[in-house]
């Protein structure tokens, strides 16, 4: 199982839990964290026993964005991680879900700050849960910077453009309730329970046919870039083969026999 000093990986049944683990820095992004994220997404993609992914943070924080000092590095400590970045100049964008979309559903469990790069990573996730005290925002313009993790493209596709532009152009913080009101997150739960809620949702995903789940996720994102006519055609192309699988037949039998299905990705 993958992982680094700033990114822990564990299994909860069929769910791979990735935890940003640098609480002393509010889980600000570091080279070891980016390498760990990249390897975690890869592990989930390649392991057929993994049916969902939960992304969360340690110590009551999700992610406070980039730590430029940590990314610059110092001395020889962690040299192997810097070597990984040098070998794959795109690794950090894959880690942040800018240039990679995992096959399996990704559920974010947010507590505390989820700002700047944290909000940018969040936009690469599929389902989002936030504790009541979570804080969101893209603060880059306040520092004379640009949110280059994908927010000027993705945010307007995920929430109404007026809200996307306000978030991008003012750099102000948003509470969890306000983030839910504009559609950035789907659930607001009591503080300290975001991970439990995310794992609850993951279990619902895990109980479904994995081939169907992956095809549905792929179709949703693919069709978002197409006209309705093109999207419907693409949906048929992805959807019809699912009906001709052993998993589809198992789902029908289980329904008729009033028992839980046993899917085998076949």
C-alpha cells in the first residue's frame, strides 16, 4: 500500500482512504504529500478490489493550499520525492486532480480550512461532505496570484457563474453552509463527522455494480463537454455494454431473489 510521511493510506473495506497528514501546517501541500496523492490515485485505479476513494485531512483541517517553502525543499531530506517530481513534471497536477481523473468515485470529507489549493483539489472530487466549521475559498487574487489548479475552468462548470466569479475575484472565505448553498459541497454535517458521513456514502457506492459505477462516472464527465445530442450518443456507447456483463445479470438475479448482489467486475 502506498503512502508517504505527509499522506497516509488505509483500507476501509472496499474504500481507499487517503489522508493529508501534515496537521502542523494545516495539511498544506508538500512534495511528499503530492507524491503520496499521485500514488494513491494510481493504486485505486489499478486495484479492482477498491470501489471508492475517500479524501480527507488530519488534525481537523483539509488543506490550506500550497506550501511554497516545502515545495522548494532543502538539503537531502526527501530527495527521493523530489526525484519523482523531476522524473514526471506533470506529477503534481495529477496529484491535485487537475490532469487526472480516477476511475473510482472520489468522496471528499472536509473539516476546517479547505482553501486555495485545497479548494482546487476539491473541484476534482465527485461527492463532497463538510463539517459545519469548514472554510472554503480561493485566496490567490488577494496575494496577487492566479488559481492555476483549474479553478477558472472548473468552478463555473460546477456552480453558477456568478458565484464562481465572486469566489475567484474577491478571494473571500466561504462557510460550509454558504458553500452548500451555492452547490460547492453536497452535505454539511456536525464538526468531526465528515469522514464518517463520507464513508457512509462510500458504502452505498461499494454496494453497487462496480462496472456500472465506473461507466456512469465516465459518462457524466464525458458528456459535460459535449452537446446534448453528442452526449446521448456517447452515453449509449458507454452504457449498452454494461447490460451485457455478468454483474448486470447478477444484479437482476439478486433483485428477483431478494438478496444482496455479489459483484465480481465481470
